[in-house]
C-alpha cells in the first residue's frame, strides 16, 4: 500500500478512535478559576454524550433536589466542577480505549502497560520542569502508540503478518513502512492532527523514534515524550546516560522518576488484579488492560480531587461522586467508626433525601450479625445479596437497604494500612453487585485511597490539637511557677506596707504614698488571680441546668451594666427543643460573660450582639439495633457586627497574651481563659470572623457530660 492511499482509507474508516475536543476544553476550563458557569455550559452543550451523561446523573430519583432539573446550567451548578471534570475524563476515556479485539499474537497487556507508564513519566517530567499543562504531556505519552491500534483495527490480516514475522520493535516499524508506507508514529501524529490537538504534541509523537542527536535541538514536547518512551521500557535505567543531553534534570532524578512511575503502574495493576509477569519477552495479564485502563483514568480524576479535600466531609462527598461516576452506584451511605464510643455513626450527602435519618443513627460494634460491622472489623467487602442465601440478615442491614431503596447492600470498608475508619454502604441490585465484584481490585484501591485521605486529615487535625494542648499546658505550668514565685514577695511587701502604716502617725505625709503602693500591689495580686484563672480555671461541679434560661439571665445583666452605656443592642434567639444539659453553670457563665464583654469592647461606636442556642439534632444518635438513644450536643453562638479580627491574630486567638483590643490595658487572657474552661466542660469553641463584617464564636457542649479530673 502506498503512503498516499493509506490515510485516505483511514479517513473513510469507521474504526478510528475519536477524541472529543470537548474533553480538552472542559478539563482546561475546570482548572481555570476564572471560568464562569456560562462558559462550562457552552462547552458541555457542544457534546451530546457528555450532556446526556450529566442529565442522567442529575436526573436520578435518589437525588433529593428541591425542584426538577431541566437545564444543563442547573446541573452544572449542582454537581460542581470536580464532578464535571471527572465526567469529562470518563466520557473521553471511553473513546480513548474503545478498541476492537486485537489480532492473535498482539500483546495488548504489554501495549497498555508501556503506554500508561510513558504517560506517567511524561507528566512527572513536565511537572518537574514546571511546564504548562502537564496533562497534555500525559496525553501524548499515553497515546503515542495509538497509531498501531488504528492499523490493527483497520487491517487485521495484514498486521497479523507483521506480528508473525517481526522479532522486535525496530523490525515491526520497518515492516509497517514496507507494508503500509507509514509506521506507528506517523499514524499517531496524523490522528492527533485529525483531533486538532496541539501541533507540538503531534510533533512529539512523530519524532519519537529519531536518533538522540536529532532530538537535542527540538522543543520541550518532543524531548519529554522521547525521554518518556525510552524510560518506559525494560532496562531503561541503563539508557539514562544517553539522554542526559536532552534535559536539565540530573541522572539521579531521572532514575527516581522512572522508579516512581514503575511503582505507580505496578501498584495500580496489582490493585486492579492485573498480573504483569514477563513471559518470553511479553507481558501476560489475567485481565485485559484495554478494559481496565478506562477505569484507571476515571479513578485518577477522582483521586486528584480526594487529595485536595480539606476535611472528612469533602472526602466522603468526592468519594460518593466517584462511586457514582466510576461504578454507576447512585446512592451511598457512610458509617464512620467512633473509637471512643465503639459505634458506627451514619453520614451521607446533604442532598440525599434520607440524610437527616442517616445522620441520626448509629450501629454498635458489638452487633456481630451486621454486615456493616463485619466489613469494618475484618476489612472485607460484604454483599447482602450473597449473604442472605446463607443466613438471615440483621434487622439493621434490612433497615439500611430500605433507606437506600435498593435490592441489596454492598459494604466496602474504608481503611488505611491496618486501621479501619468506617464503611461505605452502597445500594445495589444483582447486576451492579456483580460489576463491583468484577472490579474488586479497583473498588479496593478506591476505598483504601479514601481511607488514606481521611487518615491524613485526622492526623493533621489531631496533631494540631495536640500541639495546641501541649502549648497551653506549658503556658499553665509556667504560669503556676510565676504565680507561686511572685506571690511570696508580694505577701511580704504587703505586710511591710501595713507595718509602716501602723508605725507612722495617721497624718504623716507618707501615708498617702503607702496607700497608693498598697493599691498597686492589690492590682498586681488581681493580675495574678487572672493568670490563675487561665492556668487552672475553677470548675466547681457538673449539674443539670437550663441553657436557655442561663443565657437569658446573663444577657439581661450585661445589658444594664455594659451594653446599653456603649449603645450596643443585644438580643437572644433560643431553641426551645434544647433539653436540660449537664455542665458546670459557673464555668459557662464566665465563658459567656467574657465573650460578650470581648465583643462589646471591640465595638466602641456601638453595634449589635446576638446570642443563639441550638440543639444539634444530627449529633444525637439512635442505636437502631438496641433501640437506645445517645444524647447529642448543643451550640451557643455569640456573634457581633463589629470590625472583625485580623487574620494574623486569628492564628493564635486562644493563646495567652493574644488580644483583639486596642490599648495597653488588656492582658490578652480573656479568650485563653474561655478556651480553657470550654475544654474542661468537655466542649469545643471555634471562631469565624471577617474583616469589617463581624465575629462569631460557636461553643459546642455535650448534652450529658461529667467533670474532667485530669489536670484539675
């Protein structure tokens, strides 16, 4: 066949893989913070398959939206950019890797192994060099040999001859040129041009087999893909000295990148259940990589989002979208392990119609018959559609299935290393459960990565809290020593002052000076008392109190004494559902007085203060197996419309000697005392403040609590 005719035949072929231009545009738009919703809608609307997939997800009967979604714009706003990006990868991956059954003798496993590794190395090198659009380099590396698939799909009998007669890659390319008039790089580059990709990517693929000295003067795309292709083969480390003239990266870094990529590809393959063993120079695989690589691409997009999650809720929301996009599972509930209470607490997306119920229930880890508990204890996948054939199902499992409105319950443990964090409860039918079983490796990898992200976030939070606690303890210890050392000379000085006053006549001129000195010494004693309040706040005893009444009484007192003279309006909004709370009333009074005074002193020209109480209904848990209720938490919120708190101050807000007030008479102990008391009430306190808009302190207290003995 002549070169002139081969591309004409390919143009007329129905077997050409298609790359929707919408994918590149959409991923680029999603990565650009300036992209508007209208721009995303315009890009999505240009691709019918993507629009259909978006509306299919948003149109699920399990997504409890306030009104029907009848436009792409509404769907984009609801799903968010992360989900849209994943959908783009999902839709495009189906086009990338939709390949007709290859001819006998063609090692599809080795083909995709090399392609994927080449893409990973290209992306790593691009990131290392801080090149723009590293995903473009990944795409070029991943698809650099796609021309071979085009030739195989369109001319299977002819290519069978090449496979039977070629011993290595160079001979294969010579045979391609002889039989078709073109080789794989030429067809790949031609296809890239048909897709209207960046011409630099086409060049990178076209010149991938040129000699090193020819590549030395080429542009970065050509060099990176050339290097990646060489490093993606066996014994690649031996070839690194030959390619050093093409890059500024040192040899040891190239070796590291190659090793990292090798480990990444092997770990991915192992997790997917793909065996990559060498047999007579060829890769053998238990499963076809052509079907699995699509899922890898989808997983990669979701994993990137998981790694950027800031809190556990974000991790679970992203994971739910991943289950939906990758595995087609519409509804997911989570049950997270509470080690202290030895229970699994429910969680699900706020958009799910059953989210209030799920967040109010819990499962005791003592329930041996629950598949959810079993999945967490033994870190195993449990499928109710299989289990019910063997023994009766637990009542709690049946209740979860009814809430999922599904045929069965598919339990996926969320863990990292040997530590379990909970379980994902997937609502499935028989076909969906079978598909999950067939993708067991990917499900395992997905759940483990979710666990790793949760572990990292919790470790960071616990570490930060531990550092803060140790810092506060160090302050307390130092303060105790200072108070003890200063109190002794103060007592002596006071005694001498009193002795001098008694020795001198009442009308002696020095009497007035001694009075002043005595007053100043009393002021020093007062400061030491305040230091003592921070160091060891007085918690007299826990008793059952009416939080609402306590807040109302304190506000009435402060209105007359502090707020009205400063032209500050104060109001209260109480939640009548708040039950009687067991806590220390005097400690709580001191906290509220300090917070209100702090707000008042920050508003020298008047303003408004609001105290709110709220029962956190979702914090109370019902042990559905034991028909027992665990009390939850209440919130007390003190907010003002003052000038707000400076960002630098917020970082050390609850530490001693940090003050939000102007002037030299402030010790900066008020908020540190508040923090110490709240911690001893077994609660927590958080601050949210915006410059020029005001400040809000939120105190969270357990409904039922007892005095902490440690440290008192």
